[in-house]
């Protein structure tokens, strides 16, 4: 079987460049004729072979999303669905659900066998096969290889990703608790699995986003931090004025509406409004100044008053008395449907964890962080680190169904990405650099909003005149 480099070289010999998605597709198909069939059918004048050149690959379009009613439809994450935390009893259901659902996504692309069956039988020694498991542990060996313990419901096995193999670069980005498939061979003694290819749940390369059949425009923001002495009142005023004249029908806010109280040590010295009710009242007044024709969809973040464990419930009534009627309160995460265009709102706390675990990841690459979520089909893959997760009977952080737009915030740095048809928007902030961010060398991009045309899904970054003060 050819590896990625050989496939790319084969295309180059016919004077064609090839998109990495196509290489990945060929590697996964296990069909020796596919490569030549693609080359034979590439339309003339093609420079880069993309997924559109793969014969027989139809674009996916889900016809069930057409809506007669133009109002916001909350698909998941409506009030009261986050569930309680029932101690340790639900943990086993939670991880089984995560394994089953993500494992099924991988299994649709490759046949896999149970780990215990593989270890016990001598039949499969040195024979290529695939296993699907959750990453229990991952580390580098003394010789610079990566080794991971992979677990499925039947057993656990050590998988070696050798540094001289093409699979190594993908394995460098492994995070514990993500679900992966690995193709390779078991060692003679049955103790070690040598990996050659790694499958993630991922998004199919033929995924085609739904586009609204009628005019519509949505604006995406997050991290307002009302109550903080770094909240940018003047810039917010400009945004408010702009929205009066803009045809946008939807405004989505992905959490950290207020700065909260007691979120970090010494926060009281950085608060203009020290009462949590007053912070939300002020935020409510600000929303009332926005045009009432705009539907406002609000989900919470880690600075908000609700529990930190995700999924986070909606902001309770006691805090939303001053919110206008055109607000829809949803949980974090929540999937909302705007004219058939599905938006997955997630505050983005897991980005803190991913920055610590993925080589090269950083706060100023928020677009890349959203891709890391999409490829794993999970909003917060690593369990038990900075992102608290309420282990309910179902894993609500799995990305399923695939949205047209993933909307995050948290890092205060705007970022836009497109990954396999999904538009990722990290919406920045309305707070200037805090002392903590200064210490952490995080340079925020305040007072920006992203507007998206729902008929084309084209994003537009709008800036509301923030100028950093020079010391
Ligand atoms: Fe924030």
C-alpha cells in the first residue's frame, strides 16, 4: 500500500498538486485502483486535485433543515437540558457514550476489531488490522517516538507511533480521552501495536454546508465582560449604533456576558460593578439599546453566574429581569438553527487545555483550535484538566450533527477558519487587555464582530475602532 508521500509524488508526476484531504481519503479507502481512477478522471486544466475530483463522491446535503418559520430554533441546549451531576455513577455511561458515538463515526470508514480479541489470538500477529479506542495516556519515549495506551470496552493496548513513519506528525497531536482508530500490526509477543495510520472521527471531505434559501444575516460576538474596568463602553456604543442600520436579524453571544465576581484572585480590584445582579442588569440595559427586531441568542461562559461544569445551564431568571423579550437564552454548548443554517455555540474553555497539550497551539491561533475540535468531533476532548465537564449519561460535547458554523470565544482573540465546509468563528472580546492577560502575554483583539451572510456563509470581520493605549 502506498503512503502519503508516494501518493503525492504520483500526482506530481502527472503535473498535478493534490489537496491533503484527497491523500487522506485515498489512504483510508484501501482501494488499490482508486488513485489511478482519480488521475484518469481529473478534468483538464486542473492544477490542484480536490475532493471534487474524486469520482462517485456525492456532496452531502441534509434536506431536513428547511424551516418555514424564520425564528430561532434551538436544536439542543435549550433551558433545563444540561442535567444534574449525579456523582460517579454516570461516569461510566458518559465515557461509554463518548466511545460508542465517536467510535461509530470512525467505524463507518474502516473495519475494526476488539482489542482483547486481537491480543488473545495469535492469528493476527504481524497482520495489518485496525482498532478503535480512547486514548488513556500518551507520552514520548526516550528515543523520541510517541507511545499511547488505547482502551476499548474489551481491553487496553500500547500503541507505538514511530518517529520515522508518516503517522508520527498526526500522533504528535494526540490528546488523552480523544477517540481514535489505528491501523497497524501487532508485535510477535502481542504486547505492542505498531501504528501506520491514525483515523479521527473527523468531518467527511464531501461535507457540504447548508445555505439559506433566503436573505439573512447573523452577527457573532462573545466575551463582553460587563462590570470589568476594562469593558470598552465607547466601542460598544459604536457597535450599537452600527447595528441600528445593519440588516442583521440575529445576534449570537457565546458567553462571558459579565465579568462575574470571585472568578480569579484579586478580581475585585478590577471591577467597576462589584454586584453580580447589577452586572447582569447593566448588560440587560445594553441589550435593550439594540434594535428590537434583532433576535439575540445568549449562551453562558466561565465568567457567568452558572456552574462552571459543561454543559453549563442557561442564565437563571433572577439575573435576566432586565433582558429584552427578543432574547433567547441557551446553554453552553447549544445548537441553534437560523433559517436552516445550524450554529454550534460553545464558549471555548477547552482551548486552554488544547494549548497546553497540542504542539504549536497558541492563543493567537484561535482558528486552528476550532479545527482541532472539529477533527476530533468533540468540543472538549481532554477530561479532568482546566475544563470541568459534568459527566451526564450522554456526552453533550460531541459535535454531532455537523453544524454550518462553530461559534466560540473565551480566548479574546478573533479568528476565522473554514474546515471541510464548516465555518469556525472565534468572536474576540469587548474588554481591553487585563493584567492577567498581560502576564500571560495574550494580546486580545477587542471590539470586533463577525457578520455572516446566511445565503453564502461568507464572513466579514467588523472593527469598532479600538486603539490600544500605549504606556
Ligand atoms: Fe472571557
